[in-house]
C-alpha cells in the first residue's frame, strides 16, 4: 500500500497523463474530421506534362505535387513527367500529394509553336531546340502577313527525334484577285458569313447546335476551313449556335455560394448513357441562382464545378 506521501506525488502525474491522452485523442478526432470533410476529386493525367502545367492542373482539384526522382526516358523530353502516383483517374480526397518521376530526356524533343512567327525567327527557334527546318510550302493567306508561319508539319507540341526536320507552311500574302479564300468565321456571327457568301455567290449550309455558353448565332465550325480555296457555286458549311435553350426536361438548380466578392467560374457536366457533355460554362457572381433545362439520354446526373473543383452532383430523373 502506498504511503500518503507517495500517493500525493502520483496524483499530479496521473492527472497529467489523463490530460495528455485527452489532448492527443481530441487532436486525432479533429484531424480525421477535417480529412473526411474534404471533397473527393479525380487525379488528372500528368504524363508528358511539364511541372508548371502539372501544378496548374493539380491546383484546380486542390491536390499537391512532390517529386520522387528522375530517370532517363527517350520517349519524353527532359523535365516532363513519366510516372505518377496515385495514377490518373483515381478518386482521392483534396490535399493528397501526387508523387511524380521526371524524365532526364533522351533523343526526342517537342516541336515549338511557330505559328505567326516570321520565317527567319522560326528557323532560329528550331535551331535553338535542336531541330532543323524542312520543306517550305507557300500559300496565300488572309489571316497572316507575308513570310509568317501558317502551320507546321508535325504540328506544335508533337514529339520528334533530335535534329529532326519540321516542314513549314508560310504565308505568301493576300491572294491574287482571281483567287478566293474562305475567311475565318469561327467566333463571329453567322450573319457576317451569310453576307460574305452572298457577295461571293457561295451557297451556305447551316447546322444548328444548342449551346447556352455561346452567343446566339456564333459560328463554332466551318468547312472549308479559313484560308482554304473556295469558288463561286461551292457551299460553305457552318455550325452555329441557335441560342435556343431546351424548355422541356429536368432542370439543373444551383446557387453559387454567396461568400466572397469575386466572380467564380461555374461549369456543369451532364453525365448520361452517351457519356459526358458540357452543358454550362459561365463566370457568375456570388449568390447567383442557376436554373436551366437539360435533355439527358436515359438516366443521368449533373456534376457542378466551381473554379474547377467539383462541389455538387444532382440526379436527373
């Protein structure tokens, strides 16, 4: 049996142990609560991307990045990602670190973006990255000044062997008076395309699409493409937004969080039997109420993103 003096000494020690245990388990409980309250997000595919681009992608889903190491790989230019863990497509909670392995390079390089560069500058740009200029094809152009690069073969971003050849298509300036080229109508109103076609005796074929994220009448595709030859009697085919919004079908309802003063990017994906389709993309003010009809194929649901982060899902009956 402990003497009164020893018992007196053990009481504060026991109290300290109990207090420490309470603090420890309270901290663990709070930490687990914070972790489990985080949103579940999909890990993006980082393969072949540089560190800056990878950081931009991960920041949209509130994930972190840590480098595990480097290794030689001829398939990827130096500084690009060749392995990642967790893998692309895996669902994880926000705050997770994605571990990457970087390539130390090999005998492959990226074709730089040379479009709109003067020919002399383009040649220097190719030499600076270890590539050579191949054949040069000259074409008249309405979009580019004479001697500016119109396109490359292979296109920008392609991976080619070191010292490989890159062929250039270069503007020869405006076409001759007897040569008619299709203007660039992408992003313009269909009325402008109709007016031009009427003046040039070119027929117009229009395919309508419903896209509430674009302006009514906005052209989204065209054939022939810009700068391609076209003749009187030919047909200019356009895809243009009718501006019509479905009036029937289930509605997507969402209130933009009222916190903060800055506008936020709102994006809505519809997932149905045919796959994923973007139904909404706008910048909205805090507190805005969003309500629009959709027409999913079979049973579907809407996934809502705020500034690139999935915040809500709605079932669509």
